[in-house]
């Protein structure tokens, strides 16, 4: 992977090569595309050699006051760069926000007022710092440089890109072919976002896959203004709770970073099994080796997807609230879940033993016809303890435990 460093005569020692490899392995995690990857490796090497951190840029238009987990996919990638010691530059698009990003839109966006932008930007900062280290994050408003541009500067910027290239953009092309209006100010949006990179002299810009056009415009403009072009790093768009459409507040398939812990827990438990490892990879800091193990165990049946979701829920809540809040939310969820469809008039059995062999216990109390029946039902997942499927034949009794066989047979254990 790093043979170009040796061939280039840089005399890279093994420690530096190992560090470049380490950073690239983590940066590649979950990334949809890195354009171009080899240049990023060279930039990281140069950064290490010169002991000068890379400038990593993310632009955010404060078009809505709340952030959900879909937004945190790129924020988590930023945090990885931050942990490597690189400079994180967060651009609040108070100027571009007035235009509205046309990416993926079939019609012109409504322009926000200055008051709306300022209010949303403040809440953005509060939520973003649940992922990023505020002491190591440099925040800019792009009005710092865009508001100072005169007509000559704008004309010079516009001359560096053609209308033909703009119309190559998928959403513009569709609207043009369908005779739908495209505002001239919308053509300016990718140029304004790209100029943010020029103002910062960014080394890397992050965005979702829907931002690829804008990120490549920034790469082009840096070269046009005589600077080293930035790397465009695209992260995938996170699917919502339904597993079909992208996570979106308007679709109601989202988990907000400011939601209450129990609400977060319940929503996480509702995701489809197919999304479990993807969520782990994109929105948590669990090591990939552990995520791969989780995936393998679910595939071979040694890990119940529900248990994997519970771990995922704990990880998410610990990040946005605390470990204590995560454990409390889990206990509350288990309690509510275990009470679901359980009648109030359950027969109680006093147990003095330190351990119960379930096949005999269930047979003695009329829950099954024989110990063989009990073993078979355990294997089939037809026996539950406090709402969770049981597979073990031996359990340690605790006061208040509810054992369920099938849908209608219940028994509650009393130890005192």
C-alpha cells in the first residue's frame, strides 16, 4: 500500500510507515469513497514528517435545529482525524445556508432568514460537541470570507467553472431536462462551498455521498487558485430505522442525539437485524474486529440479534448521555419488555435452592409433560425468562423472576 513512499526515496522508517498504515485503516472504516486515496496517504506521510497536522474540513448548513444519528456519520469520521492530532475545521454555512444546498433536490430550496440561521447554528454547536472535542475544534462562519467578496471576486470565482460542468450534476441535469427552474444562485452554491476550501486551504473535506459533486468542485478550485487540491472523503448515507429510506426527521425514521435515553434505547431495538453491524461501524467507536465478531456470531446463531441491538443501544446512549443513563435505559426496557403480555395473576413458587435444573422444575410444576419436552422447548426457544429466550438448562433463581413456556404458561419465582 505504501510502496510509493519507498520508491519515492523518502527513506521512511518502519515507525512512520506503521503510523500511516494505522491512520489509513481507521480512515477507511465505513468510507464510501476517497478521491484519491493515494494522495491522502502522501498527505498523512507529509504531515508526520513535517509534524504539521492536516486541515480537515466539514461544512454544515444550519437548515434545521436538530441533529440525528445520520448526521453523526461524518462527525464520527472527523473525530477519528481529531484523535490522530489533525486540525478539525467546522464551517457553519451562515452564508451558503441562505442559498440552500440543491444536492438531491428536484426544486429550489426556500432561503432561510439570518435569524433562523443564527438560532440553528447555536443548537448545532451544542449537539456537535457530543461527538467532537470542543477544545480541538475550530469553528468558522463562512460569512467571514464570503461576505467580503465584491462583484469582481464573484465573477472571478464563476469564471473558474463552466455551466456545462454544472449541468453534469445529476439533480441539475434532471431539472434542466424536465424544464424545472434552476436559480442562478443555486449554481453559486457549489462554488461557495468550494471557495470555503480555498479560504482554509483544506487538505481533506468530508461529506456524504450526496456531496461528491460539491467536494470535487472544492478540489478543482484549490488547484485553480494555486493550492494543493484537497482530498474528497465521502461517507455513506445512513438508513433510517425502517432500513429502507435514509434517516430523516421528516420521515420519522430517526434517532435524535438530544432524545431521552429510554427513547433512544427503544428506537435502536426497533432497527432491522440487517442494520446492526452497519450502525456499529458508522455511528459507534467499537473496534472493527469486535463488530466482525458480532456479525459472525449472529450469522452462525450463537448471538441473538436482540442482544447485539442492546449493546448497540448502550454504545449510542453512552456517547450522547452517559454509561449510567445507558444502563438505566436498558433496565427499564427489559422491565417493560418482560411485562409485555404477562398476566397479573401468575402462580408463585417458593424456591430455596441456589440453582434450578429447569427440565425437572418445569415438569414438577406442570409447565411441560416431561423433562424431554422441557429440553426440546428450550432448544426451540419456547422458554423465556423475564421475556428473554432461555437456552441454558440451569439457572440461578432470583426473587420476582418470571418463567414462561409457550404463550400461556407462566410461573413466578419467590426466594423470600
